[in-house]
């Protein structure tokens, strides 16, 4: 690749840190809005679907949750292509606006009692909007953070992307705990569940303000200024996409199982007090969140593949025992979820860096958008629905085996991957 002199000077380290903060704050709010749906799933089920069959209503709500995920690959491809052509900053602003609009719609939409099935349709539309935006946001943020990070600290900087995921989830569950402990159950069911969605729409303005001042990636500028480009073999790209799908399959399924669904499981299957379940999950996620930069920094020293291998072995061995540990006692949920999320945190900390290091700049974001969003949609978004469905069929043990198999798939993908720590992204 030959580069012309028209590319702007590279941002300073201080400027990159400000851009990292702006990206992270936006990511936190995006994931807060996304997680709020899972937190209040039982209340949304009662408000937006036929109350005559509570199990069916809950399954329908979780199915809408999954539909949002199924839109993510499309959003990742569309926004990824735009990001690879127009820049990462433009997409990060656009996806923030779209996500906020979906959150606002959920916050103000009428209930099933008011407009019948149209309530379910509006809920589906809002989740489609959020899923489409989320696919683009995740892919672009992963590319952007990887591109602005120093090569020898890409793992640690990249961990901020998953810090934002856990951070958004922690805020959502904390707010869930505050709302359920402050308001009566009837008040939460009538209007309290709308609060997090309306709040998210308002806070999006803060994120938009910060993202306006972000620097564009100098790696992207370098690619745009190139006068010659070496053709990229299709086989190389396809292989990288397949490996990334395999790598993320176990991580994303385990992550959504132990964040988005485990509280619903404890409440509906074990009879745990909702307030207790929410706060136990908050504490567990905070512990995992704190561990992420340390795991990211460790990967900068020992490499990405050992972190993936550790997850594969750990989750394969612990998924079933940790699930069986949960009773109606809060401490069981805290202990099981903390252990599970620490296992998840090891590979999660390096997702941004590993994905960025696996694809060339000119198609990095769209390739990440498809590979990561496809994996999340197929294995992550469906996990809560599949778990609940199997439990209703008295086949809960099958889901444990399913997570174990996906953890093994992550290990297989890691075996065939090349070690990428410290490489120059412009040379990928």
C-alpha cells in the first residue's frame, strides 16, 4: 500500500485518551439501554403481551429480545461499510442517535391493555431499531478503540470496550434494584419500568456531545490516503470471519447467560426476591468489570490465545456446577455469577483487540460487524430464550451442555488462530 501525504497528522496520546473516553461513555449508555430491556423483561411481558398466559408472555418478551439481536448482523454490515468508507466517528454518532430513539419509543409506547397487539408490534419495532444500531455501534467501537490504541497496550485499551458493556449492565441492574425496592410491585408494573428507557434517551445527549470532539482514527486516514492497495484474498477474509465467529460463540453465549438471563432464572425458577437478585448481579458484574483492564494488560504480555484457552477450559468445567449452585438464597447467585463472569472477563477483555487485529483496515469494521454480530445474534441473543424454553420442557440440563460445547468451540478457534498481540494494524 502506498500512502500519499494528504493524511492529517496522527492525534497525540492525550487526544487519543479523550477520544477513548468519549467512545467509552457512549458505549456505556448504549449497553445500559440494551440491558435495561433484559432487567425489566418480566414487567414488559405483563405490559405488552396478553396476561392470560404469563409463561407465553415471558417467552414472547425474550423472543423480541432475540429479534433485536438478529438485527445486529445487518446493522454491523450496513454501518460497518459506512464506517469503512466515511469514518468511525460518523457512525458512532449515528448509532447513538438511533439507539436513543429506540429507547425513547419503549419508554412512551402504549400497553397491550390500551392498544392490543399494536403494543407488541411497537415493542418489536423499537428492538429492531436498537438491534440495528447496536450491531453498527459494537463493530465500529471495536475497530475505533483498536486503531487509536498504542500497539503494545491494545489489549488494555481494548478492554475498555467490555468495561462499557459491564458498566452499562451494572447501571441498568442498579437502577432496576432502586426502582423495585423504592416502588410497589404494581407501580413498577404500571409505569416504573419505563423510567430507565426515558432516562437513557436523555443521557444520550451527553454521549453525543462528547463524541462530537472525537478524533478520527489515523489508521483509517492512512487507508483513505493510500494511492495503491494490495488485493485481499477472499479466502483469507472468509477464514478470519469463520474463526472469529467460532471464537466469540462461547464467550457471547456465556456472557448473556450470566448477565441478561441469570436474574430471571433465579427469580422465576428458584423463587428469589427480585430486589435481591438484581443487587447480587450488580455486585458480581462490578467485580468482573474491575478485572477487565488487568486481563487486557495481561494479554499484552502473554498473548491473546492463552486468554481464550483459559476461558474454554474454565467455562467447560464450571457452567453446570455454577448453575446448580443457585437457590433462593442471594449469596448463591452472587458466588456463582461472580465466578462465571470472571471466567468470561478473561476473553471479553481482548475481544476488541483480537477482532481489530484479525482484519485489514479497508474492511475491518464491516468484517467485525458481520462476524461479531452474527455470533452474538445466533449464540448470545437466543441464549435467554433457549434457556427458558428448555427449562419449561424440563430439559434445563441441555442448556448447560450447549454452553459447554460453545466454550469448546472457542477453544478450537483459538487453536487455529495466529497470535496477534502487538502487531501494527496498518500491516494487517
